[in-house]
C-alpha cells in the first residue's frame, strides 16, 4: 500500500460518475451540536479561513481501489449512504458567526442523516485516463474544504476500457483532513467493499460497533483545556522548540539551492517506493526480536544512522504523528484521531545497531503519551505559530481490516498536493507485502536529490541489518550508495 498524490495512480478511462452527499434543501435536518471541535479541527478550520494551504487548495486525504463485482448504480448509492450514516464525522460541519464584540465563534452542526442521500452526477464517458485524473483532481482540490459541507466526495469509473476483474469498477474518494486520517483511509477501502457486497448480493458486512469522532472531540477538548504552561508535556515541547530557536527541526540535507529562496507557492514534489520485500521485512523483524526490539525501533535506528552519516549529526530530531485511538470504540471509526510528539534519537554513544535501536525505542517511549495532548492547544500556551518541518510517520497496517486484499484490489491511499518550500514528510508503512516509504518535499532538484539519497541509505541500512544482524556502526560509510529503488522493485 503506497501513499501518493492522485496524479501517480494509473486511472482507467470509462464512465465517470461523481457521488455527492446531499440533505436536499431541508436545512432543518441540521441541528446545533454542543459537542465542541477538537483543537486540531479548530486549528484546521481557522487556517482554512485564512487561506491556508496555499492557493486555497484543499488538504484532503482519500483512496482509490477496485471493486470486483458488477457495477450497479442503485447499489453504489445505497452503499455510500450506509457508509456516511455509519460515521457521524461525515455528517457534521462547522459554521462561523461573529458576536457583538466582533469575535469569531465556531459552531458545530450535525445531521442525524434521515434525509441524507448520495446524489449521482454523471460526468460522461472519458476516453483517456488522464482526463479522468484531471477531472478528479480538480473536483477534490476545489470542492473539498473544512469550511463547507460535504467534507467527503466519491467518484466511480465504471465500464472501463481495460476490463477490471469480476466485471468490476473503480472507486475513488477524497475527504477533508478534519474528518479523515491515515487509518480512516484504509478502513474506508474495506468498509465500502463489504457494504457493496451486502447491497448487491446480501453478504453480511460484519462491521463492528463503533463510536463517533464527534464524541471523541468533546474528550479532546477536556484534555486540552486541562493543560497549563507547567504541564510536563508543554515544558517538553518548549525545550524541543527552543533547541531550534523556536522553530521545528528541519530535514538535515539541503532542500533549497544555495542563495536562492524558492517561491513558497510552488507545489511540492513526491515519491513513493518499496524499501523491503515481505521476506526481507521478516528477516529484519526476526533480528529485532533477538535483540529485544521491534520493527519501529529498527526504522528509527536506521534513520538516525543515516542522519549521522549523511548530515554529520548524531542526534536525529523530528516530529512523529501517533494515533489516539486508545478506546476500542474508536479503532474502526472514521475521523482525525492523530496527535504529534517530539522525537530526539541520540546515538552519540551507540556502538552497535542494537544500541541505536535502544536509543530509538527510548526516544519514542519518552514522549509517546504526549500524542493525547493536542498540540494546537500547547502552541497556544507557548505562543508559538511554527508548523512542523520534518515529519516521520511509521505505521504497521498489516492488521487493518481488508489489508490482505489491498494488492488484489489495487488499493492506494491518496493525499492532496501541498505547497511549501521547506517541509519534508516521510511516511513509512509495514504492509502485508513489504515496507514502503512515501515522501513529499520542496520542488527543487537539490531537495529531490537529498531525499532520494536519504531514502536509499535508509533502505541499504535495513537490508544490511537483515543480512548481518547487530553489526557495528562505527566507520560505516553510506555516502557512496547507489542502490536504485523504484516503484517496480516490489509488487504494489
């Protein structure tokens, strides 16, 4: 399972239909909801009002996948309606008002869903996959927003020129970040598959009982409201930011040509590749267990070693997203269940790969609990406005419902384009068929070269650990690595 922009997913030509949630003209179906927004949702909405991200483009997440059953428009309509009814996050929105003092007030509105429908909007038959892609990118980029409902849109490509197994069709959905995170994208693939099989053939979807992200939001507000400047998480974040002069840590290699400041309004580039096959992952994992560690520790150790060898720094500093689905009712619930933590992996005294893994494990253990404390609230307390610059995500997605079928379904998680001249994000995922890494970075040659060099070195270190186990780290040069990683190296 890779995580890319839609432009990198090979779309078929065929009959394109948009599926747009609607509640008709009946505004009475929307009620004022006293449950507050999460701090992240509030911050996201506020940034949207100010014109962020750049060019007014949406920050959306989604997925594309095949359904290997015949296309039936009525069954699709019922399927998508059932999906929207299952997750209250899809049926809530925010409205802005201004009080007598001129202050902006945000109010949540929620629909119970009785009159919710998924209205089909046939676009027509497009004879070129590039035309399908251009239409969908424009649809999601311009119509998905934290400011206006609906916050999730779906499209289907049926009767494709290149037949899909089972006389099937393609589904693509996109949703604003306020109602979706990484696990939500993955959950959506399986849920839509199962709901469609039920609507078409009566097969029990066997979906779990779930909670609502709107209820989670109220708890997030309580936790954030209890923070003070003296709280240990707030103090740790302050020290972390102070170490960078009030700014978040940056990617260690250059991302801008020397003496040139690229235009911040330029859309970033991206890449996605396979680091390890399933067999290589299994060998790395076995070596980890022998040393009392796990795969995440091996990844962090390798990242820290790459930082030392390519950048010359023995401490790797970055921000790491962590899920906040700590209650069972939220495990399969769609919504934004993510916090961030500060991570500092210090391998100054490390002599073996095992030492580096220990440093990585201890670094995450020291701050893992901070994910439940909403960072936007911490930023308020600290008076900080900086945004993360170097972000590393690690997910083990092998046990997400439907994971074993993603390859057969040609599943791909998607993200919108991003505008930034300095941010670097790495998303590393352990999947049923291997380990992937996806990245976004500034649209400069120097940034692309640096990120590719960093990722190639990461892959080489993990492969070396798979072969040699707890090898010494001293004197190991990575500066001449030329291993060519490509999207064709392992199955997608």
